[in-house]
C-alpha cells in the first residue's frame, strides 16, 4: 500500500494538461473486441484501471502494441474465448468494474460471453440490471452460477428491438450499444445515456462501419451490420480531472492554466464552479484560473441556499461532487451538496470535519457545507482514500491545509489520475509518495 505525504499551504502556478478521459477509455478499449482489424487509440491515460483493462485484453489474446506518446494499437484477430473459463480471467475481471463492458462486444461478435461480478469503488449500489435486461431484450439468455459468481450468456441469435432503459446508465448504454451494432435488424434505445463518453463511443463505432443515429440524444437508433472494421480514435480530455484542477486552484489560491480542455464538451462543470465564486477565463480552448484570496457562493434568485446536485447528462456529473464539497469548505457562504446517485459517496466528509471543516451530513445523500471564508485553514491529518474521487478531493484539501497530511491507500487515486503527485509537484506542490 502506498501513501502520500503532503506539506500543505503552498501556492501553485503554471500550466497543466489533462489526461485522456478515464470513463471514455474504458468503453473504447472494450470496443476493440468488435473487430479483427487494427484499432489505434490516442490519448490513452496511464492509470491503474485502464492499464488493468489493457492487461485483461492482452490475456484474452488481443495483440497490444504501445506506440509511445499515450498511443496504443490493438488487434483482436485471435481472441481466445476459452480464456473466459479460467480462474485467472475471473480474478482479473472481478477486480475491475470496467470489465463488464467486454460483454457487449463479445456477444455481438462471438455470440456468447461470460463475466464475473465486477469490482470497483465502494460508493453504494451499482446494479447491473440495465446491462442484462438490455441484452435479454436483444435475445440473449442468461445463466448465473452462484458457486463461482459467474454470469454465462448465450447470444447466438441477437435481434434488434425497441427498449426503454429503466435508468440512463452510462456503462449500461455503452454495453447495449456495442451488442446492438451487429444484431440483426434495427435497435432503438430510449432513455439512453448521452454523456460525451457515449458520443465518442458512437462516433468511433460509426467510423468502424456501424450505423448509429441520434448521437448526443437519449434516443439512439442502430441498424445492425454484418461486421466492423478498424479505425483510429482519440480520447477527450478528462472532464473530471479538469474540474479537479479548477477546485485545486481555488483551494490553494493558485494561478493555473489548464490546457486543451475541449470546453465545448464540459457541460455545466465551469458554470457550477462559477456558482461557488471561482473566477475563470476561457482563452481559446484553455481555462485560466487566477489566484483568488476569497470566493463567495451564490444564492438562488430568491435568496435561498444554493443546492448543487448531480444529474444525468447534460446535468452535473456525480464524479465531481466530492471536489465541489471540498472547495465549498473555504468559500464564503453555505451550500447543500446533494449526491443523488450513490448513497455512500459522502461518507468521506468525516475526514474533512477532522481537518476543521464545518459540514453537516444530513443523510447518506446530502451534506450542508458552511464555508469558513478562510477565517481558519484546514489542518493536516492522517486519512485513507476510500475511492477514486473522494481520494482526489482529500488530496486537494491536504494541499490547502496547514501542516502535514498523510493519505493512505493512494492506489485508489492512481486508479483514476495519471501521475498526479508528479504533475502537482511540477506546479509547486510538496507531495511525497511512500511505498
């Protein structure tokens, strides 16, 4: 287990480039299984979850070549379906939640698949019903093996159909979409997720020969095709990292320029941070954050307390609410943070309270933050990273705190953020990694 030792209180400065989008990369990597031809992917983030998925693909027989400069070439010509029967596959797949998205491509191309119950963050219930019901509507048949925890799927005769998803699941939509691209006939997916990740996946699939329309909306139409070919694709910059950098700049009173942000794909993220009082300036496709001594949370027009809540896209992404909550601790004013989607994601606030933050955890989904307006700084403590996003939020809190903080279990942060200690140190932070 690794730890970060953080000496807080340093003002940072300089430029930082966001990594490729983690959530997009997990979908796009699974899509290489759809074709025996070569697929070249650029801006692939060097993070634990992505690297573990690449290792899983290689173990399945996918030829993987690292071309340098965050670029990989994949060729899934000789996929070993028998590998799915091994204990090694069960172990690898169960350690990574993103592994669930290999199912759609396997069902589409090979007519069968197998997966163990995937792992991932412990942030509350993350059910798989949307994935499985969607596959069943396409004609797949399921068998769950309780002794091994494995799902066996027969998809030898997938046929297009109409489906109304019970939730706009991002990974569920991606999985169903990848299964449907080679199903016979037309598939209509209503209440589909429409995040930029899904739009990117749809564009990539279309470049491979798929016929998907309605991209960017919650109503997707798919005309099944016989086969898909190779392509090239570049990941978007990671919107969650960009939001984290905005929050980090505000908390540490730092002057930061975030480069190459694809601002047109960030949705409500910039505006939400502006509602916390954070100044920013768009310079072409860069975001400039000036050093701010103070920032003040807006109220609603009628004077009531600001509420920031997550919602399906184009609403506010849930992955940034942990950052929003931390940033609010040093603002002037009060905000209610409402995490609707995951009931365990706010449980890290006890660590912020130990650091001196004024937070009332109302219930598993809501927390009221009373900003300190920098009247007193947070103080360094020892804490453990519970999940990827909370870990990054705690790191930002530690960078702004007085004294030394230690964050254990930083492998959780490494799962989603590429060399974050080195990149922050290049801006003037003082973070030491201890194995």
